[in-house]
């Protein structure tokens, strides 16, 4: 066995101590604090969710009241084709109610949006007096199904008749 | 100095008459440090061994203390970990329980959020037309109206004089609803001796 002098002994003891501390931090304290950090994050998330759920519970009556008002918005049911057909028939019904002369009407695709909803677009072209167009727009915005004018272009058909040409994209929102 | 026998009685009554009778060495003796270990009875090898044993014992105490501190730290960390684990599990269970009751409310709220963005007054073409009609003066005629959801709108028309158009643009841009309205162009045209100015206004 090699005999060490005092300085070497102190040096080797210091190195050994540092090594032990390093090993302890790496393999014992490090993983423990890492795991504690993970649990802290989980706890924070859980607290946030609980706060959100408590707020929902607090406003339960109010939410259920509002839900009754928008119950019709969930009326689009069935396959994508069925939903698109329902939207088209609703738009057509509103156009006819407002005495809008439809020259062309066709589906313009669908897309998923935030909140798990899907929008179905309908393109509609037609002609009418300003009053009828306003009636049509009002009918769309107040429909029992969630319909919305996404794009609309109005222009004079000619300078004398007062008839306007309408080119619009109407969308219907489905929640199911 | 001369030594002199002094009896107890004489000592009590002794008073030095001359400086010669006083011993200074006795006084100085008080000032000197007491000599220690002047004479050592232990061998130097034994002395070193003793010191080595003492140092080893101190090192041992230090090591034990260090190990004790590390164990305490480890134990504290472990206890904390277990506490956090248990608290997280409790909260998770509570979340699951609350989710069962409030899932329906969350779904309704999500629907409402989606519906709200489509039903906002700003998201309505009808509201834009209504507001435009409210601000439109008699001298202005609107011929085209293009509106797109969340992208603003533009309209074209004509007036008899440029100041009418500029005043209309100013009125719109100063209003709350049409903030940022800008006149994109003005162009003069003549129709049967009458002069008109075409314009386009954009609102974003």
C-alpha cells in the first residue's frame, strides 16, 4: 500500500469529498428535485383546472339559461353532406322569405374551427332591392341555426332600376 | 541585597526604610508568564502519535457530521417528494371528480365562445350597413359595398365635390365604428355636362 504524506492525504480527502457530493447531487438530490418540479407543475395545472371548474359550477345556472337560447345551434346533425344540405336549405329558405332572386347557389366547402366546431360555406348569388337584401341579411343573422354572412359584395345592377346584385358566402356552424 | 530573618510579628510591623531593603525580582516575577512544558516527559514520537490520533478523531467527527447532514437533507427531500406526490394525486382525483359534473358546462361554454365570435355586432355585415347609412350624407351615393368577416370592408361611390368625400371620410374615421377609415382614391368623371367624383373608402 502506498503511504501518503499529510498534504496528499488532505488533497485526496478533498477530492473524495467533492466526488461524493457530486455523486450525491447527480444521483440522489438531482432526480429527487427534478421529480418534485414535475409534481409542482402537475399541482399548478390541477389547481388551474379546479379553479376553472369551480367558476363553471359557480355560473351553472347562468350557463344553462344561455344554453337554452342557443339550443337551436346544435340542430345540425348527421353526416357532413346532411349538414351541408341543411345549411343550404336554411339559406335558401331565408332568401325566398326575403324575396331574393337567387341566380346561383352552391356549397363552398367546409372547415374545422377552434372549439371542435365545423363551418359549412354556401355561395349565393342573386338580385333584389336593398330592402329585400337587408331582410335576407337579417334573416340569416337571426336564424335558429348558427348562420353568419362571411363575405358579401353588393353592387348596382344598373343606374336606374335600384336593383342590387348580391354575391355572398354564408356559413353555417355545426357543434356536434 | 542582605537577607534578613523576619518573624511574623516583625513582618506585620515591617516597613522598608530604604530602597536597599526592597527586592525588585519579586515584583518583576508577577509580570512574567508562567513557563509551561519547559520540561517534557513524553517522547516526541509518542507526542506526534497522540496528535495524529486527535486529528483523526476530529476528522471522524467531521465526517460523521457531514454524513448526518447529507442524510438529513436526503430525508427532507424524500419527505417533500412524498408529500408532493400525495398532494398531486389528491388534486388529480378531485379534478376527475369535478370533471364528471362540469364537463357538460364546459362544452356549453365552448359553444358559447364560438357562437359569440360570430354574433358580435362588429362581426355583422348588417350592422356595418346600418352604421354606414347612419353616417352617409345626402351628397354621397354608394354604388358598391364589399364586406368580409374579420377583415373589414370597403365601399365605392360618387359625390359631386371632393370636399364632400373628404368630410365623409373624416366623419367616418372619427366615429367609433369606422375608426381608421381611409380614402383610397378620388377620380373625376363627366356624365352629360355633370361632373362627378368617384371614390373608394376602406375601413379595416
